[in-house]
């Protein structure tokens, strides 16, 4: 059964190829069957592989499937190989499972779109590339998937390319993540240069043998890989692309935020954890970046008005928790949070999509309201997702995973980071339920038009269930053998319980505050934003990062481009060309067509030749 | 004369005899319709030149043989004789459609073409100054007639012929005077004897006379090859002459002269090493450098394709001279190879011009080529191949030849000339590519008259194109033959 692993990425890839080459000629049902079916089959294969893997664990907990050797140049022999262990198993289950639900949902959501086939082709490729990324046994192949998801994000964010703003958003996502990609590429170059391999297992083994902890090379490599991860996972300082990335169709946002793309950075850091262990300073940086990002993004989410923007900032914030988990040395907690987040964030985006779908593409939450009555299924599934996001104690998955991250931070002695995380959790609860109360409670705003059909409600329901019970999966226990167990806890069990209670209280406090500010009947406006005043506007603009980058990079770059537009460097060649033209004009005067002048030239030439031979 | 001697004279004999036969055919024309005579002349010319070329190839590679004091038949004469005959054959084939469209008798043109070819052929094998004058005059006098031969071209052709007559006459005068001076100082007209006398040391006082004589001979040759500053006639004559005749001027007449120049440089080189900064070589180097720069610069903004090709030929002869000056074993070989590539290329270019032209309205201006790719893709592709080859772009004969030439020049440490050559090539790219750009442009709504290519023209173009690409892609066979024939 494990040998069928290659089918997992190949099925969506085949779907992509079929839809790309035949999509225009196929009827919509056929396109749907291929587009949704390929990912569905892939998830079934992934499930079967998982059953086989868990039922009969291969030695070392790793199954490698070498498909072929890519090339063999100067000692570098990258292989097209699939690497299956608990981490990649979890990832393929999430990617194919959540991906399938999103595809199913899209079948209805995109039904009216003229470019139906192109949409599913891109979505399939997106899933295929993400699967390549997480299954790659070699960093080079991983990089292929890495760039592949970058490309697909570009294609899908700019899916409605008729609108210039969408294309700009796509370009922004591409360019900003590219900054990280370049860093990552340089990191890979160093690995090839110093270790002579990109094989995942060999890299870590050789790095441990060859590099002393904290040595310059390993710090550089870890920092560069972190650069790549920061770009893909929208962490400070490369987070600015994600809020704009919602320009694409809502299912795309769900896919980007939950199953593919942004989780790639977290996966990369978890996967190359061995390198980060050798570079403690960079690992600390991971935690600090994560914490800073989670706070900033939570603040920004608190004051947004656009439903998708709120969710986008919340993704950045939740990714911050994952980085915090990675940074405090508990990759299993981070991946646990990644999984639960995939459930509830996909759910929230799909729910938001259903709202937008029903309410004539209205994005502003303050023009929506009271949808609880007209869209009950959407409301209750959305509430489940928001509760998971807010970390509603005991009955939601988000509570367990977030709590685990915070506990590991506390247990590792990072009290400041823990405190910040707890503050973030409070803000998270506040903004999640601000969203819920404003959109689904209160007075009716925009009337709900189209009702979502089963293809939309079924994924919502399944994801809602997963958002609630996903916390009891016991994932950390599965993951810890691969990702390394956290250090023996110094604190007794009692402290953990105490902190859990504290986290629960914080979450409930946030929800209660949201109720007080937004939920009670008769409330109007946005008291938090009003109270924050200019600070709120600053936060709403994403803490001014766009403006800052605009001044710091975009405008100087534009200025340089404008200066170069007139090609000052071209002056020299242009001068040469001008010189040649001048000579041409001067010489053309000699071609005056007059015979006596020609004869004179003949005579003069002869005279000069004579002079030369006689004097030399 | 041994019994085998007539064999080596066969090409020349066949060519001359064909000329006579064509003249006879024209003379006995009488009441027969004009077209029939013209076609008979055409057929006679094609057959005669093909036979001459065949016999030339058959006798090639034999041991060098002197026939009368005037001629020597060796590797140089074999190869360049073949180049001359093949070029003439191509010109005749290409001219066919153009001439048949004329509203006037055209059979004399074939007679003149054959006579001129005979003169050029004689030049390739003469290593005697009298042989030089003989060949050159036979060639030149034919050319005067040829340039003016098509009356439909009107004053333009007459003007060109007049200019050519006067200037070529003056140049011949220089040449003859130079020959006279050499004879006066050395007392012989045979190149080998001349070389021997010169290396033995000329009598004191007559040394100046000798070099002056050589310089004047060089002026005459420089005029024929259109080297700067003896080039001013070239664009006017190229433009005024009928297109097929221009092709003849650009190839056949150059081939013979280059052969003699090869012998002359070899003779002079035996006396003084080129590196010594000896006067004659300085003059040649200046002619080469000036030709490359001035030729390319003059072509730069030229809009008339025939004039453009005229300037281009000035520059290309300058390149060829660089190879000659490089000396060594590579030098002459590179020069001959370059001449072959040049002849193939320029014939292809003029071939396209010829096919697109009518006598009264020749395809001169670049506008006539606008959108040619969309109207006549095959012709345009042939033109593009020729232009790329002239520019020296890889996969064409021009690239390989220029590469070989550069190697020879670097081998001979001619760094200054190599620098000029590079500058010239860069300049060249600009105007060569302009032709391609024009051909790719959107076609004018009113399409120019589309002349049929004709069977013979098609054969010639296909053959030339094939050779151009063949040399460009797999030059080794050509280089090997060159090596065998030129020895070493």
C-alpha cells in the first residue's frame, strides 16, 4: 500500500494536466469530476497510505520511495524521492483532506465562472505542488514544490485578472515571497557547497557531524531558510502580501490559508529542525518573530472591517503561534496547531465565502448582520470555527493546540513569550467574536440572496466537526518521535493544568468582552476602533508596513527605474552610435556622384600610397 | 608544351569558345524571333560555363604547371578559377528570368558575360604582369559594355557605365604605368623572376622606382577590388548596372583580381616580411582598415539595397585583405575561404534582388522589401540567410569564414586590424539587420509586382542557399579540399 504513495501528488497533477489541455472542451460536470475527483482520490490514497503506515510502521518510522535519480553532477545526486514519516503523513492528510473539501465547495462557489476549468486546473496544481513540497525527500525537490505553490498562488490570487487590483495583489504576493525564496535558495546553495547533498536526512546528519553548534555556516543556513519560511508563511517582516492575497476567489484564500502555501514555511522549519537546533540563536529568532507577528496581526485583525481581511490577519497571527512553537523547540506543538488551524481556518474562509456568496459580494462586516436567521448552517459552523480560533476551552481543537504551544513556551522558560502569547490569545478571542457577533447577530444588514447548496454546506459541516474534535487526535504523540520530544518538563503537571485554566479564562474573557461590545442587542458601530482612534487606523493599515515598504523599497526602486528609463548607462553606446552616424553623414558627402571628384580621389589615393612606399 | 597542357587550358578555352558561339548565334540571328536566339545564347552560356567548371574541377589538384610564360596553373588558379566559373554560372542562371523580361535583344549580354568570365579566368592563373593586364582588360572592357547593356535601364545605367569606363581607364593607366616602372627597374615582367631579382637586391637607385611601380600596380588592383580610397565608383555602378550584372561585378570580377593579389603578396612577402613594416604592406594594411571602416560606415543608413550591398562588398574585401596580410600558412587559405563564402553569399543576395527586379523598376529601395516575409517567404528567407551570412552570424558561411579569418589574423599578430574588423562587424550588424527588419514589417497594402522565380533562378538560389548553410554548419569538407589544393 505504501508503494502507492507516488499517486498522492500525481493524481492532482494529472487533474491539472487534463484540465489544462482538455478543460475548454469539457462540460462543467466533467471538469468538476476531474478537478474535485483527482484531489478526492488523492485523499483516499493518502488515507490508505496512512492506514498502512500506522498499521505497520516501517523501521525508523520512515518510508522512502525513490522514483528516479534526477541528475548526477559534480557529486550532487538529487533524487526524485518521496519521504514519508509522521510529519509528512500528517501534512498530506491535511493537504488532501482539507483540499478536497475546499474543492468540493468550489464546485458550487465557482459554478457561474466562465473560467471554471482554469480555476480547477490551477487549484489541482496548487495541491499537487504542495504535496510535492511535503513529500520531497530532497531539498531540491522540496524547492520545486516551494516555487510551484508560489506560482499557483500567483495564478489564483490574480485569477480574476480583469481587475487590475487583483493582478497587483498577485504580483505583490509573488514578489514579496520571492524575497524569502531567494534567501532560501542561497541557503540551499550553501548546503550543496558545504555538505555536498540536499537529501533531507543526509543534510541533518552531515550538519551534525560537520558543524559545531552555533558555527557561522549553520547559523547562516538556518537564517536563510528562516528567510524563506518567513516569506511563505507571511511572518514579520514579509507578512504584507497575505492580507492582499484575498483578492482571489474565496476558496483560493481557504486553500492558501489552510492547506497549502502558508503552512509551507512552518513545515520547512519543522522539517529542517536539526539545523535550527544547531543554531540556537536563529531558533530564538524564530520564536521572537512568531510572537511579534502574532501580536501585531492580532491587533490588525481587531480593527479590520473586511471579513476576509480579518481572517487573513488572523492567519498571520495563528502562524505566529506556530513559529512560537517551533522557536521554543516544540515542532510537534507547532504542527499540531497547524493541523487544527487548517481545519478551522478553512472552515472560516469557506463560511465567509458562503456569506459573501449569499450577500452579493458584500465584504464589509458592518454592512452585514443578523445572518443567523437566514443562514443557520453557515452561522453555526462559523461559530464553531471562530470558537476554535478563539481557543474556547475544552470543546474546541484550537484550545488544545494553542494551549500546547503556550505551555511549551512556558515550560521552556520563555515567560515573556508566553505572556505575549496569552495576550494574543485574548485579542484573538475578542476579534473572532467581534466578527461573529457583528455578522451573524444584531440587525439584519444586507439580505441573504442565494442559499449555499449541499456542496458548500457539507464541507462546512465536516470542517466544523473537525474544528471541534480535532484536538483529541493526539497528534503530538504521533509527531514527537519524528520531530523530537520536548525536553523533560521541569514543571510539575499541576502547573500545566493551572495554565490551561488560565488560557481558558483568557479566551472566555475575550469572548465575553466581544459580547459586551458587539453582541448585545442595540449596539452600533465599532467601539474598539473608536476607542483606539488613530492607533486603530494605524493598525487597520497593517501597522503601516505597506506604507513603510512603499517608501523604503517601492518608491526608491521606482525612482531608480525611472532614472534608468532614460538609460544613462546607454549613453556610451548611444554616443558610439551617434559617432557612427556622424561619420556616415560625413562620408556620404564623398559619394556625390561626380566623376571628377571620384577621379580626384583615385589620384589622391595613388599619391598617398606612393608617398607611403617611398618614405617608409 | 607537353601533351597534357591543353587539359589545363580547357576551362579557359571552353569559356572563350562559348563566347564565340554566342556571338555567332547572335550574328546569324537574321529573321529568327528574338526570344529563340536569346534562349539559344542562354543555353549555350549555361552549357559552356558548366562544361568549363567541370573541366576546371577535373584538372584541379594536379601538380603546378606553367603554360607559356604568362600563366601558371596551380592550387590558387584551380580554386579561384572554379569560384569564378561557378559564380558566372550562378549569374547566368539568375539573370535568365530578368533578361527574358526585357523588351530588347539580350543575347549580346551573354557574350559579354562569357568574355568577362574568360578574362577573370585568365587572371586567376596569370603570374606575369602582361597576363595581369591582358586578363584585366578583357574583363574590364566586357564590364563597360555589360553595365550599359540594358537600354531599358535608361540614363542610370549609361551614367554608371560612363563613370566606370573613365575611372577604370584611369586605374588601368596607373596599373600599366606601374608595370612599366617595374620593368624599367628590374627588367622582367614575370612574377617569379621579379621576386628573384628583388630578393637578390635591386640595383641602387632603382629601388624607389621598384616600390613606386608596385604601389601603382596596387592602385590598379585596389580600384578593381573597390578598396578605399579607390571605392567611390562602387555604389554608383552597383546601383546603375542591371541587377544580374551587379552580381557579376561583385563576384566574378573580384575573384580573378584576388588571385593575382594573392600571388603578388606572396611575391612581395618573399622579399620583405610583412612584419617589417615594409611600405607595401603598410599601404595594404591601410587600405584594409579604411575599407572596413568606410565601407561599413557608408552602408549604415543606406536605404538602397544595391548600394548597401556595394558598401558591404567594400567592407568585405577589406576583411579579405586582413587575411592576406596575416600571412603564414593560414593567411592565404583564410582569404580564399573568405572569398568563397563571400561569393556564395553576395550571389544569393543579388539573386534575390534580381528576381524581384524588372529592368525599368529595380528592387532597389528598402521599401520594396517591406513585408517580404509575408508575401514571398522563401525568397525572404533566402535574403535573410544571405544577410545573416554577410553579418557573420553562426550557422552561415559568413560566420565560419570570418572566424577562420580572425584566427588567421590573430595567428599573424594583426591585432590592430582585428580590432578594426570587430568594430566593422558591429557596425555591419546594424544595417544588415535593418534589411531583415524591413522584410518582417507589415506589408504595404499595395503589393509590388510579384515576379516568378523561374526554374533556373530557383535552381541557382537553392544551390547557393544550400552551400551557404552547408559551409556554415559543416565546413570541414571545404577546409579539407582547400588544404589539399593549396598545399600544406
